[in-house]
């Protein structure tokens, strides 16, 4: 076996030491991944105004005098029509009861029965037409007042830089189970009073109405 000189041996040992030091000082991929943490976004300042608002539609409608007046007028017409049709129905029922007492062999029995059926059919048709008329009136009334509210909300939203307005509702003090279910199914469970624009919308609508 060939002998290695002391000088050559020292050179080999020094070279190995350099390689080992370079390997030790090299960062591992795992440690580099752990050290390179992603930058988190800066938290938003709580002092910035909230671009969201809420509105109680029922309260707005209650504070619109013209809407309430038109609604009361519609209800009065509905009640008058109901009484009118009820009277006619009672008269037809009485005729039917009297006709049932008569003998089917009477000369004018069939004629009276046919006339009664015509009256009943006419009453049903008129009642359905009247119902449709009331439905259309109520629909136009609600659409008209909703358009007013929508315009007021849009103006306020643009003035204040709002990007979203949600519907909320107050807790019912009584009413029907349907009203309670509607309240439980509301869009907003809770909202700070500072973002409620209900009063502002009412004021905006009233200011836009012509003064008498």
C-alpha cells in the first residue's frame, strides 16, 4: 500500500472540514419554509364608518300618513263590498230554501231553479272580479309606497357612502303567529342603533311630499 505524506493528509482533512462546515451552515428546506411566514393583512381600523345600515320597513309604513289614509280607504271599500255580497248571498239562500219547499212538479219549478242557478253563478263571478280589483288596488298601493321608500333609502345611502341596507323588524307586542314567525325569520338578528336609518328615511319621504 502506498504511503500518504503528512502534508497530503493535512490537505485532505482540511478539505473535508470545509465541506462539512458548508453542509452545516446550509438552511434546510423545512426550516426555510417555517421561517418564511406569510404576511397577514393589516386589521381594519375600527374608527372607519360602517358602510352597512338597517331599516324597519313596518315602522316606515306606519309613519306615512298618505299610505295609511289610502289603506284605510281600501279597507272601507272592502268592508262595504263584503256587506253587499253577503246580503245578496243571504237573499239567494232564502230563495233556495223556499224553492226546496215547493213541489218539483210545479209548472214554474224548473224555471225558478234555472233562474236561481244563474243568479248564484252571476254573484260568484262578480265576487271574484271584485276580489281581483281589490287585489290590484292593494298591489299598486304597496308598490307605490315601496318605490318612495326605495328612493329615500338610495339617496341616504349615496349621501353616506353605504353599500348595503338590510331589513330589520321590531319585536311584535301581540298579533298572530304569522307575525311572530315573520319576526323570527328577519334578516338581521341584532344591529347597533347607530346604523338604523329608519327615522332618516321617514324624514326624507316626508320632506319630499308636497305641503298642503
